[in-house]
């Protein structure tokens, strides 16, 4: 085997473990929910064939055609995910209003993803542990506390990183999909009539026969495709070829065979409808099945938790969330990060969700809206990529994405039928997060304009130093400043209070491009301003971790060698004073003030050594 093929094999194994953990655990609850009490679908021969046919064609159409064939092509410098897609789609839109609408859609999609990150661990772990009640009803009271214990353990070990644990993910999920397929084949052989469900006519007839109840049926079928968004979100980690090979060679066959197998079981034993997944196993294999299912659901949960970390970092660097402490858990993989604040917030939310909903069937009502909402926004953003980035004619762009947008609207509408039964939860959560993210973005813009509105211009300031008698010390000062044209507040305060000026002054501005990564040769831009002042511009992509000392060491500044031991970093901390009559409502001003006070340290975020920092504060009215 050649080296490239070895690399592709390893990536494919990794993709199976991380990317497909979520969609791979859908057989645990999908068929059970289709024939659950909430849908009112009776267990007849025609309905079983129709339901299995609908699941199969949902996998083929939504996952294979939409995500694997189309959306995976819309990569942003090799990266995927809704924030990467937002940056790509908006890059070719120049009208302010249109760009604002796109950003609104993207932020709402990201907010829905957080809902998915809460609901996936809750429904996955609960549905796996519920298998205990089939072993013996005496274990039923332990399902809820055991599920919470597993979730607490899962979130606790996040700080250890997924570098070593991740190597186990692929083999376990391979065994999982092989098991799904083998169990499916076993039942198909005993009841080959189920193979008629390959004919899409049965799916169409199934939906038509539902009449006004079609939305309830579709809302249950959509559970089979939850996790499809992960194919796109994790593209940067594994690449398009590995994700496509994994889906075609193992994941799709395993899922399809298992769904057909569950259908065959129901044709032969309708009483198995109480839990067709676990009852498909021989009784002697029920305990190993519960153990394997629990492992698979933990891995599925790990995937969305890691995704929440990634989307948080992207949102921070695109200006939608305040700085947070970000820890890198792998020396080799920059994408493997841990954000304590997000981790513990997710744990609390997941445990509260499990306690409130109590079983996987109740959570399923809320789950679909989060998933289908994100899918719809992905389809809309993909249209702008096809039309404006790939430059296809309007009729092709509409043809390529219009049918998916229409289907996503149907899926979202179907899931919305259960709005009052739990579907409100991800929508309410998303709306709260959108308000938080938009308040932070708008508040930062207002704050920066207030800070710099009376600041002197940098060129005038340097010229006025000619007649100044300020003492000069033979050291280097680095000032962080959001504006390239004005004098940093920290510099003005330093001169005012300390009456000294450093011999070398680096005015550092950090910007984030709307691409995932910026090449090292494009990272630095240095301009001499005169009188010992240099303008240093550092440019990063939204998937990169900024490191100012490292960047300064790599800068080529004529006549200057960066010495970390003789460099002082001056940063300013603004104390926000909110009042009436501002650009935002008073309650949003107060929210922004609280977020600003609790934002992560700029020192930690930019990896600045804390013993070299001088922090100067100022009060700003907004």
C-alpha cells in the first residue's frame, strides 16, 4: 500500500469514528418513534414497508445527494461547518442589507447547533441505557441516574483531550456498523419481503396515506438523518475523500441493512415495536448490545461536543462571542481544543434536559427542529455559494439547491408540529443565543467607535513627539490596538501616568480573515511609522489560535530583534458604563457590560506571558 493510500485509510477510519457517530446511533430510536403513540401510525404490512422505504430514501436523498455530493464541495479552504459556509457565502455579497441577513441566518444556524450539542448526548445516551429495561424491568428506575452519571463522566474527561481516546473511536464504530449490518441481514434473510421497500413508490404511498398526519410521519422519519450536518462540519479534520469513502463503503450499507432488518422483524413479530432495535438481537446478545450501544452513543456525543468547541472558537474570532479560555489538547492537531466554559455549560444543560424530558421519546420531539433548522440554513447558504462563488447561472443554482431547500422546509414544518411537546426548547435556546451573539457583535462595534472617536491620529501624535521632553527608556513596548490609525489608549495612559516612552514601540493590530487559515507568509505586515514606532498587523484565519509573541519573533523588522525578556505588553481594559439613549436598548447595554466583564483574558487568548503585561483601565459610556 502506498503512503498516500495509508494516509487516506487512517483518515477514513477516523471519519467513521468521529463524523458518523451521531447518524450511526439513529437506528436506536427512529423506527420506534415512527410507530410511537405520538404519530398515530398503525403497524400494518403496508406502513412497515412504507416507513422503511421513507427512511432509506431520506438517507439516499438528503445525506448521499445533498451532503456527500453537493455540500461537501462547498469547502472554505478545506474547512466545513456552518460558520465556514457563512464566511464563504457572504464573501461575495457586497450589499450591506443582504450581508446582514446572511450573517443573521448563519448565527441562527450556529445557535441551533448548540441545541443539537445539548440534545444529541441526552437522546443518544438515554436511548442506549433504556435497553436495560429489556434485560429486566427491575433496572428501569436506574436508567435516569445511570444516564446522568455517564454524561457527567463524558464531560469530565473532555479536559483530557481526544487525542488518545480518538484512536479508539474508529474501531469501535466500525464494529458498531458491522453489527448493525449483520443483525439487519439476519432478519432480512428470514423475511426477504422487506426488500420491496427499496421501491420509492412505497415511501410516496406511505406519506400520501398519512393525509393531514403526514407532518407527524415526516417528523419521525427525519430522526434517521440527524447527524448529517457532521459530515460537513468535520470536513477540515478528515477531508472530502475520506468522508465520502466511509459513507459509501460502510456507513450507508450498515444503516440501510439495519433499518431493513428492523422492518423485517416487525413484519414477523409486530409485538417488537416497543423497541425494534434491541429486540432484533438474540436474547443472549442483549447485554453486549447495550454495552456496545452505550459506547457508540458516547462517541456520538463526543462528536457534537467537539463540534461545539470548534464553532465557539470560530464565533469568537468572527466577532460573535467574547473571548474564552481555549486549551489545546494535542500538540499535533490544532483542531483538538477544549473550552472549559462551554464544556460545563453544556453539561448542566444536558443534565437538565435529561431530568426534564425523562426519556428518549420525549426528547425526540425537540431534537428534529434543531437538526432540520440547521439543514435549511445550510441549503440557503449553499445557494449563495453556487451562485456567487462558483458563478453558475441562476437556473442551475436554483435547480441544485431549490429542491433541497423545499425538502428542508417540509422537514422543518413536520418537526414543528411537535413545537408544544418539546420542539420549543431548541428554538427558544437558539433565539436566546442569537440575542447574546448579536448583542456582543454590535456592542463591540459601538465600544470601539466610542473609544477611538476622540483618540489622536497616530501620524500627528508621532510628529508632536519632536518637541516632547518625555524620557526614553531602552526597552520595547507592544501595544494592542483595534485601530491602525489612532493612538492606543494604553499608550496615552502610559505617557500620562508614567511620563516615559519606550525606545521601540510596536502597535499591534490583530485581524481575522473570513477564511479558516492564513498562510504563514501572509501572517505579518510591518510598517515603519517613524520615531521608534512600528505598525505590526497580524492576520489569522478563524480556525487559527493567535500567538502574539510567536508572531513577533517571526516578524522581519529592520534593525530590530525581538527579545521576549525586554518586551512589555500594554493592554487596556474597558469598564463599560451603560446608560439610556444609547444605540442599543438599556437591557442589551447591561448584557454587553456583563459579558465584557466576564470575557476571557486578552493575555491568555493571545498567549502573552502574564509576567510581561501592564494593564491600564478606562471607563467608557455606551
